[in-house]
């Protein structure tokens, strides 16, 4: 590909359906999944690129990494981070490996942005902004996705304690219910999503395993699956 074609492939806007949302302490945030960045790099370079972790640091509550993205044209370095998931009762780390992979994915996305991948999202104010304020491709506000019961999903503060359990009982400090877990697994089977792919999806969105989602996070995720 010519330099111009490579640049066009890298900077091509992601389609609206690629922009997902996840709950946070500040409301639903917009993001694009890591595999789409990898796909974009493959489109531009035909697989002739590499990615390496230069260094990593495990702190008390998060993992920090420095990574390098190398293409035939240049090399870009970027930082990445991910919050360490801990067991609610014992406070033990749930899966440090998954947290490190999430931090690596974060650094890859940031390195890609230095090449122009997804840059339009920042320009439009969509990336890492509350979904009700993020602009779509028409400049209109993007509504927050509905939960499994058709109502707006309650945001989570990221540690498993969402604002509401949907029954007017105040703050939700428990994990997802068995009914929610069963519904998620059923929806994934219907859509051909295997367990490994499901866990990857969940960890990329919430930095924790499926079984450790809060009820509000599970409700939010069910709404995403039902809308897919």
C-alpha cells in the first residue's frame, strides 16, 4: 500500500456500531474494543507490525505498562493501565494475568491513536466521555444503553457497588444474581459467543471476571447483549 493508502486505512473512522459503552463512577463511558484496533493495523500493514511490552509495574490497585508499537514506517511508545480486580470478601487479587492483559490492551490502543487510529473519537468528544454527552457521527447525543429490564442502566463506581439494584433498595453491594448469570450465558449461546470470548469481553469492559460483576454491571451488560 502507498503511504496515502496506509494513512487512510489507519484514520478511517470506526463505524457507529463499534462504539460501545461501559459503566463508570461518572456514568456510561464510550470505548472501542481492542480487536478492532488490531484489525485496523492488519488492514493498514498486512500483519507487518509488532507490539512489545517494554516494562510493567504492579502497584497496590493497578497495573502500569509501557509498550512499543512497531510498524514498517515508525515506532510509537505509550503507557497503559488497568485496575486490579480483588475478591470482595477476602480482598485477594482475582486474576493478575487478566489485569496485565487489560493494561497491555490499553497501551496498544493509545499507541494506535498516535498513528491516527480512532483519533476521530477524541476529536468528536466520544472517547471516554459519558454516553449521554458523547457525540455520534451526526453530532447528536448518544443515549445510554438500556438495562435488561428496558430501563436506563445504573452506573457503577467500578468496585462492584452500583447506585441501585433496580428495586429501589438503595446501593447495590452484591454480585450479580444467579438469574442474571444464567441470562448472560443463555444470550451468549444464542449469539455463538463461547465462554473464553465472553470472559474476554467482560474483562475488557469491567476489568474483572464475569462472576464478580455487580448487579448493576450485569444488568448493563445484559442490555448490550440484547441489543447486539
